[in-house]
DNA sequence: TAAAATTTTTAGATTAGTCTAAAATTATTA
DNA sequence: TAATAATTTTAGACTAATCTAAAAATTTTA
């Protein structure tokens, strides 16, 4: 139907659209580790297929059919990640690259059966919501730990940085999805935060506080 | 490491090698639904990578490293088929095409974990042996039902034809892997066979008898 | 064993995706 | 608002995989 590459472009545009409405050529090039010239070529092709709205120099948005494809790729990515962690005992920092391959397996029947096999999970191992078979899901609004003030509480529910380095760090600090945290103290000088997690004090930097997401 | 296409060529050469020692350009072209000229181009590339032994006009054989890759693809194919049937409840005639995609997922860690998750099955849903993590497996020698004489018994253990049409036919006739059969009668004229399966008589044509494999 | 048939390879194109370098457009800023 | 900077597109080239048509090699057959 669509090539591997087209799917990756659509997915990248989808993710970038969450930040900035219209998406620029350079943003896409950066996200896909490719060059602006290559992106322009692909944008023409995707526009021909009516998967994106594209006017030269003006940036792009997804059309409804482009968005549908992007969401189906994301559904597959997140369900496979869930499978890898819950059934095959991978760690949450080990699954992304494998899921990048698995997300391109085309069978819808396969992914719907996999979804049922696992009991229709709603969130992937990193707290990201999994679209259902019809592409529906609610983007739960999470805020970073850095948005809390002293004595406020939250439940760790997602991450802004999906890198192995960050995930491994969180794992070591026992800052994993589902844990309840309370802000014990905020350092005025460097904005680092001392959290109370299961009665233990955990000191995290401002950067970590920015990338760790909570619900209330 | 290698492209999908290279992997498909190696796998095709491996399967054809089981029949004919050295494999011809046209055999490969037929197996992969492509043209002889395309095959020649690819053979040069595989030879450059030392995955096949190739001398112009002389046909090809796999090198040890080529064979190792082919077997790893077959391992993945058969394990995924097992997963689809045993865990996701696909029918045995529905899994081949999906496995054709899944077999190219590169992670060895993934496939080894999947293997363990399923309890290290030795045969896929069609009775074909699954290579272990080191690529080892014994090619069990099966013979077709048509090789039996009257009153001989056997256990259905494999198929020579993997087409959906044939598999669905067997399913309808309840001629599935593991069943014990006994030859009740062989028709001299058309070589059709009457089998006794669980005390029921099942009449199959010579063609079916040729494509249904048994162990003793 | 020489002609005919078949198989295989080469030659030359095509398509998808990528690149660098240069040109065109848009945005910034002085 | 005109020059400068940054972004984006175009032009032209490259690689991988494919094709058709023609040439070369091998095999068959008479
Ligand atoms: Mn991921
Ligand atoms: Mn994830
Ligand atoms: Mn198969
Ligand atoms: Mn099989």
C-alpha cells in the first residue's frame, strides 16, 4: 500500500504536528535524519497521494487519510512495545528500535488480534496512549513534574524524552510509570527538585523534572 | 545488514537447494516471481558478498554464511507462524503471508525470546521443523501417503503443498497434523486412496496423497 | 556434431529514495 | 525597506532493484 519510507514520513509529520500545527521541511528532515532536499521530494509524492496538504514553502499538514495512516502506525508501534515488555520481558528502554520495524507489518487482522490477546491495553510501556482499532484515543494531558509546586502530588504517567539513557536513569531511580510522587522541595537556584516516592527522597535535576510527566 | 530482497533470494536458494544441489537462474526467477535478468544481477551482488558460490551459467549454491542467514530467516518465519496459530488463533492456512513479512524483523533477541515464550516449539503449524537458536534442526524424513501400501499406517506430519487451497481442503477433511491414518484401499485405476482416520473412511485423490506427508 | 532450442547474461531504461550544490523564496534585522 | 540570513526547492547524480530486448553460452536433438 504505502512504502516503509512513506509511513515513516507520515508518522514524523503527525508527531511534529502535535507541537506546531504546520510542519516545516527542516523539522521533518531533522526528525528523520535526512536532508531537506530529500524531504521536499517526498512531500511532493505524499501530496500527489493526497496524504498531506502541501504548498511550496508553506509547510505541511496531514489530510484525514494521511492522519489515519499515521495513527495506525502509532497504534502498531505502541501495541508491539507493550507486547515486548509484557509478554517477552524486554525492559522499557529496549523496545523502541524493534517496534520501529514491527510497526510496518501491514496486517490489520494481526494487530487487532494482538490487541485482544493482550487484553486491549490503553497505554504503552512509556505511558503513551494506544489508539483503538478505529484509531480513536484520548490524548491525556500530562504535565511535567517541573510544573508542580512544593507539596503537590502526582502519578508518574509518561515521559517527554524516550531515549534509552533517560529511561534507564528513571528505572535506576525507581521513577517508573504508576508511582505516586510528592514534591518535597524545589531548589530556587537550579530548579532541581526533591521528590518523595514511597517515603524515599529522590533528588532530580530541572531537566529530569521537565521530561518526567505526571497526571493528578 | 542485508536487504529484504537479499534475504528472500537466500531463502529461495536454500529451499531450491533441497531439491537439486545446484540452483539455476530460472528456478530462482520462478520462485520469486521475477525475471531471469533480475536474478542474474542479484546473484552477482550476493556473490560479491560471499553469500553464494556463483560461476556464470553454472548455477549457484549457498556458502556457509549464506546458508546461516537463510536458516535464520526460516527460523523466524516458522516461529512467527507458530505464534500466529497458537497465540493469536489464526488458522494454519492464514499465516504464511504475514510470516513472509515478520521473517524480516532483524532482532535476534526478539526471536529468541519469542521462542522461549512459546516453549521452544519444534515444528511449525504445517509440520516443518523450526531451527533452534544456533540454526540446528533435523530434517525429519517424511513420505507421502501415496508411498504407503494397503493396511500401512502413518501419522500426518507435514504437507508438500503449502497453498491455502490445499490446507483448507485438509482442514475440511479433518486431515490435520498429528492424526493417525491407515490406508484402507488403493484404487488401481486412478491411484486414489481410501484412508481410515478415527474409524471414518476418507477418500482422497492421488494428488492429495502425494502432497500429504506422514511419519511412521 | 552441427543446427535448433533453451537458458543465461548483458545492455540500456525506469522507479524509489537519497545526496550535494546551486537557485529561489521567505524571514530577519538594521 | 533594502540588505542579509535562513529556509526551501530545483537540478543533476547515485544506488538498489526491477524490466525488456538482444547477445552469448549451454543443452538438446536430429
Ligand atoms: Mn517507541
Ligand atoms: Mn512508546
Ligand atoms: Mn509459511
Ligand atoms: Mn509453515
